């Protein structure tokens, strides 16, 4: 295990969780319907990523999108489908059900990683994932209300996310930035017929641009770059930070005090992730020292 790459992966995926956790804040700030919001989130996200690609690659620019092979296209399609599943699930079941179902993504990622990559999850990662799942359950509750169809869509979204974590880990030569750009573009176009994207005000369009750049461009870029350096279960575990961070931004912006359950559950997730990251970095360093010649 390459320790610098492992630590870089931790930093990048943590950054992606922070960027994605702003979704709740932006959805509170922008008074448009969900589908219109997703259209502009995707399109502005793709535009932001395209600007970064052109700036970094110059002459090569966006041509990498057409040379990324079937793994890159599979990543883009699964990412877009997962986003559509996620939004649709919120209309057919409760937010609590979606949050708890998505909190199982570390276990799905671990199973797919073992089946496809023969990558065995560590006991620390499994225990931390279980603790994070408990923390999310405490935050949102375990009510029985909801709908089977919505729950199935939420599970489909979770399975898509677990799959793209494994794809990025397995095919490290994927041009990840063009793949992320294509993913954002596809999600925007997929939601266009379901919303009213041309009926937004100039001010709302500015907020939508910020939403796309911060939440989509930054989140996708950091995730796709960092997931190459971490086992799939660890990528999924760090992504659980999204749940406790989301109410934090709403509290800072609107002064809404989180409930006791949110605080306890969020702290549980933070501790689980922090402890595992510390153990994981220490274990990686020890593994490298043991492999070094005496």
C-alpha cells in the first residue's frame, strides 16, 4: 500500500463528502422544483468540470471523454442513473428511509470489492461502517412509514454508488475528470423533460450555478480522484460524513438547532470515521515499514 496515495485518497474523498453535504443548504436556498434544480446542477457541474479539464489538459482538453473506454462510460451512466434514482426515491418514500438505506453502501461496496477485486475489508472498516449506519439511523429515526417502490429506488441508487466506487478502484487509468463531466451532463439532460429549467430568475440561476460548481463539480472531481487510492468500503465509509455535515450547514445558515438525535447520531458517525481513518493510516504506514528491506 502506498501511504502518500492512501492519505491523499482520504483527503480527497473527505473533501467530496463535504462538497456533497451542501445539497441540503442549496435546496433550502433555491425555490425551484427538484427536477429543475437537478437540471441546472448537472449542467453547471459539467461546465465547471469542463473548464477545469481544459485548464489542466490544454490541447488535449475534452477529447479524453471520447477515449475513456467502456469503464469510463459505465461510471458516467451509473452515476447519472443513481442520481435519478435518488431524487425519484424521495418522492415515493421518506427521507429517513433513503438515508438509512444509503448508509448501507459501505457493506455493498465491500461485497462488490471482494467479489470483483478480491479486496478483503478490514475488521476496522466493517466495524466503523456498522457504527456509521447506527449513527445515521439515530439521526433520522426508524419509522415504518414509506413506500416499497421508493425504498427499491433508494437501494438501486445505493447499488449504483457502490458499483462506481469499485469501478474507479479497479480501472485507475480511467480519465476520471471527463467521466465525471459526462456524468453531470447526462444527469442534467435526463431531468430536463421533468422540470421547467427556462422559468428560473437570474438570482436563482446564480444560486444554481453555485450549487452546480460546489456540489457537483467539486464533489464529483474530488470523489473520482480520491476513490482510486482507497478500498471501496473506505470510500463509502468516508462518504457517510455527508449525513451529519448536511444539518450543520443548515444550522449555520438558518440558525436551525439540530435535535438531540441528530447531534448524537452525527457525533457517532464522526467518531466512527475519524477512528477508522486514524487506524487505517497507521496500518498503512506499518505495512510499508514491514515490506522495506532491513
